[in-house]
C-alpha cells in the first residue's frame, strides 16, 4: 500500500485512475457477505464493514463541498474537520444497507472525479487550511483521497475478518 | 453639529460648509433603471479583471451623470491602492479648469492586493461622485466632507442597492423578531418534536403519507443533519471573513443517500437535541455585532448569522408543521 509521500510523487492521471477503481474494489469486498457480517464490529470501538462504506460515502460528499469552497474563494478557506465517529453514530451507519451506501458512494465519486478532471494548471494549486495538516492544495487532496481509499479498503477487509 | 475642522475654516468657507450640510439627499429620477448597471459591476468585480471593472464602472457613471443631467466625469480604475502611514487611498476626485474631471478608483487593497468588496467599491465610487455633484449639481465652490455630504452619498447608495429583504418572504417575519425571541423559538423545537412523536412506534413513524412526502422519521433525521450543516456554516462564518458557503443537500438526496427511513427516530431526536444545544451555545456566546458576519451562498447570496437564525426559526416551524401533517397521514 503506497504511503502518502509515494502517492504524492505519482502523476495526476495515475492518482485519478486509482480513485476510479475504489467503487469496484468495495463491491468485490462486500459481495456475498450477509448483513450480519457487514454489521459486525471487530471490537467495541472499531467500525464494521458497512460503517466503513458509509464513511467513504459521506467523506466523498464533504470532499465535494470542500473543493467547491476552495474553488469559489480567492483566499484559502479554513477547513473545519468533522468528527467521523460522531457522524457514524449520528447517521446510524449500522442501520444502513451497505449495497445502497456503496451505490451512493459511487455516484458521489463520479461527481468528485468530474470536478477534479475539469481542473486546469494553476487551479490544482488552489487550497485550504486543514485543521491538522496545514495548507493543502487540491493536488494534495487528490493524494490524500488515494491514500484514504487504500486505508479504508484495508480496514474493511480486516473488519470482515474480525480484525481491528 | 459640524465636524471639528469647521472652526478652522474662513467665514466664506463656513458658508459653503453649512450649505453642503443642509442638503441630505440626492434623488435619482429612476433608480431602478440603473440597477442592471450595478448588477454588472458586481459581476465585473467578481471577475477580478481590471478592464472588465473599468467598463462596468464607465457604464454606471454614464448612467448616473445622464440621470442627473451632469457634465461627464472620467473614471480610471486602477489596481492596488497606494498606501502610506495614514492608511490606504480608496479613491480620488480631481478637477482642473478646462478639463474633464477625473475619478480614480483602486480595486485592490494595498497590502494583500485583494479585490475590494462590491459594497466598499460602490461606496468609494459614490463618494467621489459626491464631490462631482457638489460642484456640478449643487454649485458649491468647494466640496467638504460634511454630515450632509455623507448622507447624500448614502442616499445614492440606498437607491442603487435597495435594502435587501430576506430571500424568503416567509422568513421575514422571523427576521423582524428580536434575537432573543428567535433563540427562544429554537430552544423549544426538540421538546415539540418529542411531544409530537410520543407514543408512536417506529413503524408508524417510518410511514410516508404519500410516495413523495417524507415520513416523520425522515423529518427528524433531516432536522438533525440540517443542524449539523447550520453549525458548520456558523463555524465557517466565524472562522473566516466572508467565506463561500458550500451548497448543501439537496434534502431529498440526503434522505435517500443516508437512508433516513432505516434510522431510529428516537435516537435521531436525541442527536438533534444535542446538536441544537451546541448551536444555541454558540449563538448565545456571540457579541451582537458578530450576528452581522456572513458568507456568500451560491444561490441565496450573502447570508449573515442574523439571517441564518431567522431562517432556522422558520425552518423549524415549517418542518414541525410537515411533521404534524405526516403523523396525520397527510402529505
């Protein structure tokens, strides 16, 4: 699994291509799994497989909102982070249907890719101030997304194997 | 009450000052006819392109001088404002015998070189136009900054940019109520929802009154998620100067993507209550002037905290009514 630094060195097209594969990878991972298996948390704290899918769906929406804000502003917006565990609890991820959540993720992902593919030259350098990571350009966000996908795909596999 | 420098003026200058101070308004014959030119200026500034701003400014100035039957004035739109210890120069009116008077305007701030906000730019333009008016329309021999002068500038501004009503007529009623009344309204909502859904089972709460109309559970989930969104907007507005506020939702999309119909309504209410408590804490802690902070929404235009709070009060009313209808099986 490439690190953030390794992803950062990849050409834009390669990182975009990585983002296009995630929908399929998630589909393959949850295929044939029962709702009970998808809802099983490996321990009291770590997410079940379907919570991971729901997290990716909602994160995709917030990436979209961030990109829109960055593109609409002349100065770097300050990005206030969301508490992912709180969202998992409040939005009742464990009651979701994983297949439907995945379909929604794929739609959001298509929209994100359309936005990113429309960027030209200097636009990739537009950015915002991330609460913990400092200034992040849209190019940095692309790297982060590629890594974030890997990371959660791995987490999902582990959850299905009952591992935290 | 004249400004302090009045005492230092000669008698004839004081006479000019008094005359200037007495005139508090300049009426435009048909202000609405100039609104499209004002609109173009807003767009031009957003483009950040100096030539575009120059054209839009020319158009507005020509409209103004024609409307008031004034001699022409030339406008030069320049880039970053000159600055010195005393501050930044926003605009300058120059008149020389035998030449067309000139207004110079700077469209970027001195240090950060940011494009100035539309209202600031227009105010500066009207300020310099005010000097032109003093000579050409009011026939004053000098143009002083008197209280009357500033009132005339404001009168022009108000005719060109009519006071914004809220974008939603139904929100207006709440907008006119005091902040305390609005906050009191927001504080009641969780209990009102609890009373409305008390004793109803999850199956009943998950029933849509019509295929396209939300079930009670969906309404509660939506209020919970909208509260999170409002919280984020307040945080954005308080953390930044005039941020762009991203478009959220649409509500229908949230309902289907987040699968509201599968949610536990009691839990959704508990989480809405917690979020609402946090919103109220934030709002109560704000200084009154902070309510005028705002951000730009892509569809709704500028939204202040003041307006968002009115909107939330209306939003609560609206969805409580929808909830009552849904519980009675009516869409």
